[in-house]
C-alpha cells in the first residue's frame, strides 16, 4: 500500500516510479457496481425521453424549471451528499460515472448537475462544520437548495488574487459587496459558495469562503447569458449588495479562501472528467453509425482509411481519458492527500480529447455535421468551454509543471540559495505553491536508481513499460536542467513550463493506460485483451514521439523569436504584412 502523502507525478519528476500508487488498476466493488447499474439504467430512461427537448432548449437558450424539478425528484442533486443527510453518498468514481451517463444525453444537463455537486456545495462537503452540514445537506440533497460556485468576477478569472468582492466584519456578521460573473446555476441557485476579500498582508490579498443563501437581503442575479454552447444551462451574474452573512456561515478558516477554492476545484475535477468521457462515447456512437450508413462512390464511408483513422483516434483518446479519470477518482477515494497535479492533468487531457473528438466527429459527418438538425454542431459548441472553465488549460499547465518542480526542489539534497523562496508568489489563482528550495543532485539519463522501473506488469506490456521508464529518466534530468538554467526566473518561463507540463501529462496518461491494460490482461488473458493492448501500442507510440519532441526543445528552441513576433503584433495591434 502506497503512502497516502505521495504524489505519483512529483515522484516521477525525480525519476521514481511509485507503481504501488497506480497498480493494481482500481475496480468498483460488486455492491457499488450494482447500485450504479440501477442508477444509470433509470437515468438513461429518464433522459432518453427528452432527446428532442434538449435540441429545442439549446436553440431557445433555456432549460425549463419543470425539467429541473424532474432532476430533483430523481435525486441527482444528492449524488455525493452522505447518506445520513439523505444523499446517495457516492464516492468520486461513482459520481464521475454518473456524470458520464448524463453527458451522453446532454452537456447542459450535466453541467447543471455538476455545478451543484462538483463545485457549488463541494466546499461544504470538504470544509463544513457538523452544524453547517446538518443545516444545509438535507435540503441540498433533495434539491430544495440548488448550489452554485461564485469565484469569478469581471476583473478576476484565473487571477483569483484580483477579486474585489469585499467582506467586512461587523459584530458577529460579515457584510459582503461585489459582483460575480458567469455563475453556472446563477439564475435559480439558492445556495452559493462565495469568495470575498477579507484583508491583505504586504499587498497580498486574503480570501475567505462564505455560505450565502438567496433569502439573505441584497442577493440577486442578472439576466441569463447568451452563450456559444451549454446554452440551456443557467449562467448569470450574481450581485451582492450589503449582504449580511452570519459568522457561522464562514466556510473553512477566515483568510484561507485560496486553500478552500483549490481543494474544491481539485476534488470536483472527476465530475468534469466524467462528462468529457460521456461526450466522447456519444460522439463515437454517432460517428460510427453515420459512417456505416453514409455512402459515397458506391460504398460506406467507414471503408475509407482517413475515416478509420479519425474513429480509431477517438477510441484511443476516450479509453485513455477514462483510465486517467478513473485513476484520479481512485486516488481521492483511497484517501491520497496530494493529487492536485494528477487531477489537473485529467482535466487538461480529457477536455482537449473531447474537443478533438467533437471536431473530428463533425468532420466525418461533413456538411450534415454543420447543420443544426444534426447533433454534431451542438456537441462541438458545448465542448469548447471545458478548456476554459474550472481553470483554463493554460493556467493548469503552469500549475502542473511548477507544482511538480516545486516538490522536486523541496526534496533534492544540496540547497541552492539562488532560487530559495521563488514559489511564494501565486501563479494566478491556481498557483498557490509551497515554499521552494532547490537542491542540486546529479540526474543522468539511464542511471540506475531505486524505483526506476515497473516490476509487476504482465509480459505483453514490456515495450510500453520500457518507453515509459526511459522517458521518466529523461524527465528527471530535464526538470533539473530547467531549474538550474532559469533559477528564480522559472515562474516567468511559461514556454519551458508548458513544455514540461505536456511531457508530464503524456506520461501520467500513459501510466494510467498501462495500469488499466495490465489489469485486463491479468483478468482475461492476452488474447481477449488484444484490442486493449493495441490501444496501448498506439498510445505508447504517440506519447514517445511527443515527449521526444518536447525534450528536444528544452535547450534549443525558438521561444524568444515567438515572443518577439507576438510583441510586434501587439505593438501594431494587427498583422503587418498586408500586400495592399
């Protein structure tokens, strides 16, 4: 059993493969599987009856409250609430699988349910006092209270440190003033997890999380936003005008709101990941059916190599995303405390895989895919926001790389004074790093080190394991080189951080797929697991090419040329080489 304080990715950056974290691949208990099968079967029946409605609601830009009442009656707002409060008490794996099923039918519905459970009331689950839980959970479970997460503001998105909503202490109450922007469920939510500024130290803001309910005087919302996608889901501003919040509604510790926000987002990522998987499975279903039925030049388009290539890649991406999300859910359910990097990886990889699948599915459908009578264009529009909300993928890439490198620095052996303390400043709202001290150590690619190899895999996985092990050694050496080269300026080197993050993302996803395929081979034998082994072979080859390319750019690249060209465009506010 692995130490619950270990992070697989932080260890990997030091050249260590903590295989006990990922092996064996997690499975659902028979009892949980039976419960999920019942829930999913009923969900499919409920949502299938509204298939035509989802398209109409998207065009209208509104989900009827009568349908939201049906979701309440079904119990979809009590998925993660403990059973003693009237909820279903689902663990992260079961919750992700349920969101996956909802997303197969409609992304707006999945976001409505997910905004409630993944982030809206997740802070109460993680930080609530017994009194707070007793007061709110029973009503949240039934849907009497619907939850929303209120962090973003007109001037504060990824940069949560720029929050201007204020909370001033007056007696045993806090008075909140400010505007929150793009709040999912904002039009009908009556339970808000609100983040407000409660002071600062040496120019650094302190945030505090509050439970705010709609019945408090001064709480209101703006009109429904007209969005590109997820049009049927409610998205509004939430306005706070001298809202008096009791001291008893502080969530977590005063001035520790950054910690609360990060924990909520990390813990809730499996819901977004589950939604991405559901979307991909639906797109594969639609694309294969269309390719079987659509004929050109006298034969179905499924017979053409380029169509086969698109569908095969969609299958590989879906399998890999599913393995990654299920692994992250398992880390949470098994009590691991340091899974933030792995959770961020699952979000980045899953949302980009979904976007690629949606784009390719529309391409397979050709002109029909562009028409609103078919589902492809709606699914493409719905998929786009996933790379932006709950942490943009750009910010999360910086978070992945810098957090993992921070952990490397805190454990290496020889202190380097030149970079001590560089992680004290936050990287936007997602860069809350621990204090950093880089310690030099020789990391030479190919050197034998403890835990540098997998030891328990089935023989058919040996080639994939060898690729992973070699890349791990190169990663450790590259992290050391990058830190030595940039020192205290590493935070500003976003190209270098992005490059390392892409390597880390690829390697963690590959490790999760290795674990999943290994479990399949162990359970049913090599022959019956043949197609899964082929998925692993394809993914391994793709990962090997991508990481080799990124490693080649660690020392020699055109980063400065790219930045200079961008600065030229910024100065001109446009393109400078028009021939007219």
